[in-house]
């Protein structure tokens, strides 16, 4: 009998770093093996929980009843081979809450959503994101990060003050009435930053370690704040949630997210369209201009990291291999870097984003940590 095997992405629940793994489908279990390493683990089919079935190009998301912090991402083309081996218990049913102010109103909305979804597709749920209360959006973002980020938070007071100063400067150009909650996560080997619903932003300390100036960090921060300004995280989330949970959230019922495994690990599923990324580039540039911070910082950061990656391209397991993680969710192509370069005013003078002491304090923000 031919053994079915394929590549997948795996999060071990201990770090936010994805691992490339090989998956083998056996008679009663699947085997997950880390690429390039000899260690492996077996998941019995009756222990598997399907958090999300694939909606191309989005992958299926699985976890194990033995360790629900783990995530296995299976691409749509491999899903059928695996799905046929899973028992019905692998697909948790999502029950509807009966505590509605108006069951008739809910039923009516359900019918409208089902009929309209057929014609409108994912764009319908993007528009639905505009109907989610801000308080619910903030809760969603906090829950997403708390369930997905397991690294200590960097809390050195002077570094936090410098970070808050950058955020305050960039907020001058933000029009959405939503608070920003920015945290630095202690993980020097991860070059990543991400935005979650409700103004929640995460910067991994690898960004601070590799940046040469506060302007570079401000550029990364402005790009992520631009995603919040344009409500991209919530739109991405709505595309993945589907009709039932969208209706819950429209009624402000965020508790449904904590009561179903369907929501777990959603932070790893934020994938922005090319249009979203271009919009974030443009809006982030405007935020930097409004704050009178040199917008070329983001471009310089990408250029320098790309040069470093090129130097280490022959060492796939080097520390620079983590750069793929950033560019997989932030696809800044050469064209986009050139666009940033062309838009930068060479003759304009900008204020210093942070003075030297503030910049050093920000780089040392992980000298104190919690969690």
C-alpha cells in the first residue's frame, strides 16, 4: 500500500516560529516530522481536532486533543487525503447561543447572510467587519494574541516610554477612534511584526536587534498601524470566520470565540491581499509624513535585511532563514521597495524619531520582562 506524504506548516505551541514538516498518513495515525531533523511525533486520528477546513487558498488548521496549543496547517491540495481518514469527532459542532434579544431578528439575518454570501463571497464578510462593535474587536484581538503568543513581554520602563513616543507620533495621522496596544515580544531570532484586531500590535525583538535606527522601527510600526487604520485584520478575520460566528459578533457576543476551538490559533491565519499590502504601504507612508518621520526608514530596513539574507542564502538553517517568515506575511517585493524609494522626498528634512538615549532604551526594552 502506498504511503501518502506531504509538506505542511507546524507551530509547536511553545514559540511563534513556524516549522516546515513532513506529514505521513498511516492507517491509524499521522506522523509529523521536522524537516532536516530526526525527531517526529504521532497524532492518532481520534485525537485530532479540525479547527478550520480549507477555503482555498487558506489551509486547513488542525490541533491535537493532547496539546491544543499546537497547530498543523495543511494545504487544500492535501486535505482530501487526510479528511477521509478522520472520524466525525474531529469536526466539532458549533452550537448557536439562544440568548438573543430577538431570535426572529437573528433568523432573518441568517437567511439574508446565507443568500447574499452565495453571490458576494468573501467580500460580504469584509463588509460585515464594519458592523462589529469596537469593544468586541478589542476583545477579539486580545484573545487572539493571548492564545497564540507564548513569549515574554518586554517591559523595561524607559524602553516602553520610547515605544509609546513613536506610537503617539504616528497616531497623529490615524482617523479611526481605536486605542493602540503595542507590545514587544522577546524573540531575537524572529524578524516579524503583526497587527491584530482592536489596535493590538506585536513587534518581535528580532526587529529591534537588526534595525540600525529608530526610523527603521518607526517604518515597520507605521506599516502595521496602517493595517489597523484600514481595518485589515478584522476583514481578514471575517473572511475566515464564516456566517455563524460573524452573526454572533455582530450582536457583540464575543463569548462564542472562547467556547469553540474554531477560533484557536486564528492569529496565524492573517493573510493580507496584495491590495491590502499596497494600501498599508501608502497609508503607512502617510502616517510617517504626518509625524514628520523620515519614511525611507522602512525601505532601508528591507534593503539591509535583504542584503544580509543574500549573504547567508547558502545556509538554510542560519538565523537569517527566519526572514522568510516576515516576507510570507508581508510580501514586500522589489517593486514595492522601489515604489517606496521613488516616493521618498530626498530634499525634505525630518525630525529625529527618537534621540540617541531613547533609541538605546528602546533597543534595551527586553532587559526587563514579564510572563
